[in-house]
């Protein structure tokens, strides 16, 4: 396969494929949809999908806070300018409703019927007629808690596309610029998606460039030869092109997790190339002719390098078995991309190597000296008890610390604490009661005829009071809100009358319930009045706290709410994202189970022994345990984007063990004793293992500089896991193999037969 003629044929085919990709390039598409983090095949998701058909999406809105830069909020010139902005935004194509204190009206029921009265009024002379006391009910809702800003709540078209959302956000910004208004803060789906994608594009290019710079530096330091820099660089760029082209041709857009893929493809490909190149230079230095050395190297290393590539790929592909679409897509596309990178390596590099002249460079391979490895091996043999006790102690500590770690995630925890997007969301959490949608579904029970029955309304009132106590939210849109508005209208707009009416008052206003007197901006009750919702906004409290809040509310409902009258169920986007975070243990177990099974099968095929398979797993489980303890020490909580790293880390870390074991199998195949085979394997393979681990650690370490949390933690934790895996493979694996002498002797006889 790797003779000169076949190598040239493979290389020609590879360059033809690359040329076609350059002539007919795929069109890059960037997308960020946080609904891709919803758990699929889930009854809560199915329920929400039906829920938003009956009502509407709970996240199709944009929040804009406007603050008067020239003084107090209640100044007529500022209010007039803000009103013009609101009216122009409301006229935009993709805008459904704009709700604010500027246009909000309340009904007043008098002897001559119903009239409407503006909440906030000012005259042409610039005099504001409404006092701050009159607006107290709207504090932390349509007016900021500190009284310095007003809120424009913009409801856009339902299920707006990414392209239409970007266009609408641009048009809204244009309106603000034309009126020379700089918002105090902006938060919402169409804003966050656009800003996330801009940041993704920046990081995508940054990590690709930095990865190439790292590769050039490492190749020069290792080989000190021009050919050993430009050949890998060309191959890695083409392999990355193949990988991303395959994703884009099959319609997969680049998302927040794609920013780390260039680094992954380049570093994994570089690791494979270094294995081939270091082995090739060793053979040339030993006096073997170049053409013969190339054929031998690629024939000998094809299987072990392929095994490391396939285990790395399967570490990512195992994410496909989770129920989160974003993780499934990332895992599968990354796994396929790694295999395509390997195909680029083996199809292009032999042909190019045949075409160039390679001189002996003995000093190039002294990056890690043999004397250093001999010292490590001597320490290992003389201090085996200390080594075993140390590994056991650290591992038990890691398990203990890891068991204390919490499962907790936030809607925007992918961003750093000082990022403008996050700061804007935090502003709305502090000043306007929250930025996250909070949704509960209501349905009449067996004895409830309508959600507007007085007895049912009493239960909704108790429910809202408990929600206020638990979440701090004080403004709700629900069937009860309609009744409270009518009660206020019946009392001449008195703010104190915005409450559940007495039975007598309810009787007097009951005739108005069939009329549309509310200006809530959202649908809160079905036509048959048997289904409804409580809708509000809450701060991003995190999965841990919100899970406890939901638990407390569910207990309150079971104990204090008459469920024969009303049924209550949590739903909404924030709820589903939290459900995804809460499933991390199950998601991680599925991925690791698949990875363990694959590695066990590979080891079983290679060595035909379940004992060897078990021993191979031990030094690769230990890095995961240590990573668990490290997460606790660094304050990194469990969430979807950190829990899935365990399967990825396992798939990458097991590569060193496979290299070690395949070399050991080779030494045993020559008739060596177990102890001698371990020694030769340690000295021959140790250099390559340390070198490739160093490259992988540096490569993944680049990701630490990302502004995205998922990318940052991927770099940090996988780099740490690779260091732990290197220690386990060099210092623990040989000690675990020594007691297997008798078993190995039997296996050796079978391998030789």
C-alpha cells in the first residue's frame, strides 16, 4: 500500500479532492440556537412543543432599557423621544407587539361604561402629570428598580429565523441610532444569537491561526528541518479543509462548539504525523535507505496510529448517544473530521516524503533523552510501592472531592463574567426582575370548570404568592392578572385595587370577563378557559437553585393547592435547559459506557485477554477521577458542557495506552520476556508518548483563552486529563503489567504459534 507507485497514486487522488473543494467551496454558515441544548425524546420537551402551539414561545422577545442621559426619567422630552422610538420599532415587519409604560393603558369602569386611561401622561408644555408614586406598581417591571430606566418589551414574530432575527435587530439598532439613543442594556434571543455568532467567528479564526503557529513552532523545535515543517503544515491544512467541507456539504452549520474544532483536528493530525516522522528519522539514522524506511514506517505504524485515531474519534462520537442535539452534532462531526484528518495524513505524507531528500539528523530526536527515560524507569522499579500508594491516595481523594461537586448551569455560562452580553442580562436581573422566561402551565382539575372561576382564581393567587416568595418575581401575566385588572378598573384605577377581588366584587365584574380588557401583550388563557399559563421573568439563578425552587413549589402545590380545581406543571425554555443540565450524570454514563466497551473490544482483539482489557482501562479511568477532583478544587461545577468532557478525555487519553500496549505486543512477538519487553517499550515508546502528550496539552491549552465557557473548560480539563494520563501510562501501567507474567507467557506462546 505504501510503495512508491501506490503512494503517488494516493497523493494524486488527495490533491484532486482538495482541488475540487477549492473550486467548489462549501458556504460557511454560523448558527447559535440554545434550543439545541434541550434534551430530546423527553416528555417535557414534547409537552412544551404542544404548549407553545396553544399559547406561544416564551423567549421570542427583546428587552431594551432606556435611560435619560440628561437627568431624571420622567422628563417630557425624553419620554417623547422614547415614544417615537417605540412607535417606529412597532411598525417594523417582524415586530408583533411593543409593551412599555409609555403606551400602557388601564380600563376604568364607570357609570357610562368602560374608558381607557394612560398610565403615564404628559402634555405639550412638557409637564409630566403622572407622579412616581402612581408608577410604583410598575417598578421592577416596566420601570427599573432604581427608577432611572424604562423598559421596551418587544415581542417579535413567533419562531423567527436566524436571518430574519439578525435583520430585525439591525433595524431596531438603526432606529435607536437615528434618534441618538444609546440603550442602557439590551437582552433577548435575537440579540444574543447575533452577538454569539460574531464572537464565534472571531474565535474560529483566532484558534485556527494560533494552532498553526503552535504547530510550526513545535515542528521546528522537534525536527529542525524545513521539510519537516512544510509537509505537515500542508497536510494539516488540507485535512482541516476536508473535515469542515464534509460538515458544511451535509448542511451542518458551525455553532458555538465548532470554535474548538480547528484546534482538535490540527493537533490530533499533528500527533499522528509526529509518530510517523520520528520513527522515520530513527530508521534513516540507523542507515536504512529512505524509500525502504518510508515503506516500513507506514506499514508498521499504520495499525497503532489508526487505533489511536479511532479511539479518539469514538471518544467524540460517543456524544452521539446523548439526548442533546448540540452535543450529538458536535460529537459526530468531530469524530468524522478526525478520521478524515487521518486519511489526509496517510494519503499525502508518504508520497511527499518519497519526493524529497531527508538527511540524517541525530540531534533532532534528543528532544527527550534516553537517559531521562532510564532514570524514570529506575525510579519506577525501585519505588513501586510508593508509586502505587500515591496513585491510590490521589484517586480516592479525587472520588471524594468529586462526589461533593454540584450540578449547576446558567443560561449564559458560556460567557466570561465581564462580557457585555452577560452584563446586560445581569442588569435586567437586578433592575427589571429578570431576563429569563419563567413559565407554568395551568389546567382545570376534575372539579374546575374554568380558570376564571372564583375558587380556581383563589388557588392561582396562592400559587403566585408562593412564586413571588421563591423567585422574587412580583409581576405575573396569568388569568388572575386579567381579573386583578378588572378589579382595579372597577375601583377607578386605584393601584391598591390590583388584587384578587372579594366574592362580592367578583360578582359585579363577572360580566366583563368575556371582554378583552387586558393589555398583557401575551396570551394567558385558552378560548375554552380550561387551559392557561403563569408567565413571568426571573433572574438566571442557575440550575441548582432553580431545581430547589421547583421542588419547593411542587411540594407546595401537592400540600396547599386543591388539585381537583387546578393542575400545575412547569414548562418553558429555561426549564428545559435546566433539565438538560440535570441529566449530566445519565449523559456521561452513556458516553463512558460506550467508550469503555469500544476500548475493551479493541484490547480484546489485540491481546485476546479480558484481563488485559481490564488492566488497560485502569490507567485511563484514573485521569477521569483526578479530573473530577480538579473540578472541585477549581470550583468548576457539573453541567452539560463539562460532564461530556469525560468521554472526550477518555477517548484521547487512551491513545498513549494503546501505543504502549501495541509496542509491548511487538516486543513479546520477538520472543522477549515480559520484564525486558516492558523495559524496551518504556524506552522506545516513552519518548513518543511524552512528545505527543506535550503537543496535545499545548494544543488544547490554547482553548483556555476562549471567551466561551464550553471551549475554555474543554481546553483546561482535557489538557489536565492528558497530563494525568501520561503519568498513569508511564508510571502505573508498567506496574500493573508486571504481576501478569505467567498470563503473558501463555499469551506470548499463542502469539508466536
